[in-house]
C-alpha cells in the first residue's frame, strides 16, 4: 500500500473494533501528560501555598 494512500488497511479496522483505538487513547494520554507537565513546570506565576489552620485551643 503506498504511503500516500488515505484508505486504511482492513486489519486495522478489525483491530480497532476488537481492542479499541489504542493509538487515539495513547495520543490523548500523551497530550494530557504534556499539559500536566507544562502546568507543573510553569514558573511564571508564584505557587499557591495553603497555610494549615491552627488547632483550636
């Protein structure tokens, strides 16, 4: 099958039906991980620090 052929192989459609679209699932997980990493590594704003309440006397 030529690389520029837009039709997918029939075996791929069968595998997607049997096991779900693993590539789409992996792509989504990678995008979510990348977004989480960007959020964690974003040093442009100061972190929010929560101060625990003092215990009642």
